C-alpha cells in the first residue's frame, strides 16, 4: 500500500496526491490518504496566489481507496471523532465481519450492520456528534470558519516577517513555521527560549518542531475561537518578547 499525507501534522503540507495515485494504480497498490488534519479544508473555496484553489491542492484524493479524516480537528467537534472513509464497502465487510451462534438473528439484515464494517461490536453512536451539528447548522459555518483559519495563517505568514522572523514554506492550510535568528545568540536555543516564555505567559499555546536540526515555532490555527484579535495579540506579544530578549544593537559611528 501507499500512504500519502493531505496536510502533514508538522507543517500542514499536502503531498502530490494525483501523481501518487498514478503510482498506486500502476503497481496495483492500495492508496490511503491521511487527511486527519487537512481533510476538512476541502470545504474551503479560496483562491491561491497562482490562481489555483484550496480544493485543487487535494486533486487526486478522490482516487484513493481510503481516507482518514478527523472531525475533531477541522470540524472543531468534540474529541474522539476520528473517521476512516473507505471506497469499497466489501473490503471493510470482509475484514471486519464475523459469525457467532448468538448473532444468527442479525444475518438477514437488509443492509450491513456498522459492527460488520468496523473492529468494534458494541459501540458508541459517535457519528451523532458530526451528523447533528451538520443537520442543525449546515455546511456554511464550517466552510466560513475553515476559510477564516487559512486566511489568518496567510496573514500571520506576512506579518511575522515584518517583525523580523524567518518563515518556512508558504502555508498550504492553517499551519505556519517561523523562527527568529538573533544577531549574537544561538538560533535554536533562542527559539526554544521563546517557546518557553510563551508558555509561561499562558495566553497562547505554541508548539515547536525540529526540521533537519533546526528549531521552528509552529502556528497551527485549529480552534474555532481563534480570530484576527487573537492573532494580532499574539504578534504583538512576539514583538515584545523579541525587544526584551534580543534587542537590536544600533551601531554608533
Ligand atoms: C492528528 C493526526 C493524526 C492522529 O489523529 P488522532 O485523532 O489525534 O489520533 C494522524 N494523522 C495526521 C496527519 C494528524 O494530523
């Protein structure tokens, strides 16, 4: 099988799914896409700088055999709501169904029981947590919130550079990596210290990552409560920390 990512946890980048689908097809392999974080963003209909759309980034996902999607991430719903979507129901049935004497009354059901399609026999009605909000609110507020999160990340990507930070790749979804490189201190240690100061303050939860031995801070906008006010307050605090911890020395002539 081939497993591709549609929104990596670390930096939110989407693999070239269409090209990978070609490979899977050529070699007759099961094609799985991990869209746990990214999948919900298929609802967003924003235009990118090059004229493509958010949806174009996912091209090829429709050719996969299975997709992981976490409504407890991109749909902002309660935890414990992870989903696996499989194209061919028979493969699920063959993998998970079993017979037992005490189950004989269930054999003539008109449609497969959920217990024949997943590992659990007795199970929670988890789907209700996704079905009900969609019934009550429809798709629109989810779409609007997801588009807002992408726009906030793009805004942050520009704004954080204006206060002197380096950035990683242009954000494809709602994650942006950034770091400050001070004049006369070790950059990895400095960004580690920044993250520590941010956590001590307690208003913002910021995580870090290490890519090829380089420490980066991660902005991951995944809460429905994060709006422009919060991003601006965060930028202001970052600027304040930089002024305190890495004052730029003005050369006197
Ligand atoms: C979060 C995440 C997972 C794990 O999902 P959980 O629901 O936290 O178990 C898997 N893959 C990706 C890409 C993720 O972002």
